[in-house]
């Protein structure tokens, strides 16, 4: 059964330097991942890349930012 996960925080230091953040579970399918930075939707390959559980931003999110993920997951 597939479920939609929303408002999922990403693990990683939001210090204005770090660009790499980790999801606690993998989206299934991977294409269902949707990343939001400070309320603004982000675009894959423009704002970030994704592989496995790792989200890598092209530009480090500013210190104090809020990063959330939305995605489908097969449980």
C-alpha cells in the first residue's frame, strides 16, 4: 500500500554552508520527492539533486531555514 508522507524534515546542519541533507526513508517512487525550502517549492536539478536518501542543494540553504520533504512511500 502506498502512502503520502508530508512535512518530513531532512537531517543535516542548516548553517548556511552545508548542502547535503538526508531523508529518514526513501521515496517510492523516487520521482515523487518534492522539496520545500522556507515555503518555496524547489526544482530538481536546478535547486537540488537527489540520490538514495541524500538531497544535495546546489546552493547551501541559509542558516535558520526550514526544509521539508513530501513524497510517496510503499509500506
